């Protein structure tokens, strides 16, 4: 038996936008499912102006492309209006992530495919050399920008979310691994724009918190605090997990530590510990893979070190080292560096050099600029002991051919 004739264009656009049923589209538009059935019939009625706008925004195509015929005397919709709006915004420098175009729509399956690559890049970050992964992440983000112009509805939101994650990953690599804060600022702005198009407030919170690191690293506390206020505001808009709230405390604590306010930082870390102990009903998003109770303890150990609480810092950091999963190679370089700094401050140059050499051993396997920064800080602290053999041995390691070339090439 043949299927009844229908508005094939609208039905195809609905599926491409990720609305698998008429009910899903009806819910998204705030209308009854009968209305959608009428629109998908062989002679769909011309929608009211407000519903015309809702349909074109949800499905990414103009009314005639959706199978509607305007009644006599009605103005035809402008199929390039959204493209011109996007171009105007970009022209004044307000957005680099594209809005939408009148191009042919991609199928809904592209969202899952694009998301899968984003997820793989996120996992690869923990083992692949950052200079190798970064170009792949940037190229993937460029693909996501192109797909945004060819998708709509739920499909487009899924791609926008994955695109925000890709830009966040690229920004993290630029700042933490490549030490390129200028590029990281621009990349994180692109991530925030993509998160806005996805309307993902939790991802927006994570991006804003990452952006707070950049001014904090150069002592610009006011700028860091402002970004943290924004990050916490965005977190309140979504179902934030205990881990996300605690991580925001940890980020702010790191910023305060960098700006010399260790007492405030320790208070924030204490609050984060309480949040994790209490827990929350909401689960953490999959992308929050850079934080855990062990990572919080690592933040705490560094702050205790900066505050001059050397016995407490040593105890905390040794506990972190014991509890650190085997996959946390990059973070281990930071912990070894902080333990070396503790021993240097305590007047134990041999122990300091031993930990610094362990950090260099790990850096030879998995490069991490933050870990190398820690080793260099320790070497500066060991200046009063520079004629001792252990420090000279450290210099031989620190300025060996492979280490020097590796550091300069990254």
C-alpha cells in the first residue's frame, strides 16, 4: 500500500535537524503535534509570522525550501537573511564562529560523527604530544565551523557543543602545553561563542574559568576575578555537579595563589573539599576529565608550598603522588616539580635535585610545559647550591642536547 502524499521537504528537514518525531519538533516550537502533522501534509497551511520565524530558526531553511507556498500577495521570505546577519556580526568583529547559511542541510548523523572525533581528541590529549595534537584539534574545529552553516536544530546544537569542546582543548594546549597565552585568549573566545550557540552554560563556565588562568599568570588579579565571577554565574544556570563547583574553587585558588593571596586560596580549597565531601545530585559532564579529588589535593599542595607551609606541602604532595593514577603522566611532572621546590625551600638540595630529575625523566616521555616551568623554578631556587655536585648533575640533565632541543622546539 502506497504512503499518503506529504510535505517531503519539511519532513526531511526535520530529520536532518535531529527531530526524529513530529512530537519532538512540536515540543521545540511550542505547538501541538497536530499542527506539525498539518505542516507535513501534502498541502501545508501557511504558518503565522511568529511560527515562520520559529520554523526557519529550528530547521535552518527558508519557508519555500521547507515546502510551503506563500498565499497570493504575501512577500516571499528572504533565504539569505541569516547569512547576511552572520556576516554583519563578523564584519564588526563580534563573532568568528559562523551563524548559519542557506546551504544544503547535512544529515543528522553528522552530529554523532563530529562528536566522536571531538571525544577521541579529548582522550588523546593525555598521551599524544601537544604539538602533534594541536593542529588536528584546530583542523577539526574548522570542520565544525563549516558544519554549523549546514545544520540546524538539535543536530546543530550537538555540533556546536562539540565545537566548543574542540576549541577549549586547543586553548588548553596553547596555554598549558605551548605557553602561548595570546593565542589561547583568542581560541577560548571562539570556544565561548560556540558554547553560546549550543546554549551550554556549564561548558561556558568551564571556558570562562580557563580564561581566568591567563591574566592570573601575569598577576592581573582583577581580570582573573572578573572571569571567575562570570564562570560561577554560568555554572548556576545549569545543573552543576559537585566536581564542577569544586573545580571552580580550585581554579580561583590557583589564581589567588599566583597573585600572592595564599590565605584566600587555602580557604577556597577548603570549601572545595567540603563540596566534594557533601556531593551533589548532578553528574559531571564527560568533558570534565581534568579534575578529581587527587587533582584538588595537588592544587592544595602547591598553595601550601607558596604559603611556606613546607611540612604540610610535603605530606600533601607525597599523598598525591601515591594516589595519582598511572595515566596522569603530565600531572606527575608538576607534582615532582613541586616536591623538588619543597625540598629546595627546606634546604635539602640533593632531595630537590632527585625530584627534579624524576620530573625530567617523565618530561622526556610526555612533554608538559607546566612541568618544565616547575623544574626551572626549582633550578633558580637552587642557585645558592649551584657548585654542589647534585646541582651540576641536574644542570647536565636540564641542559642536555635532547632536553634543550625538545624545550626549544615546543
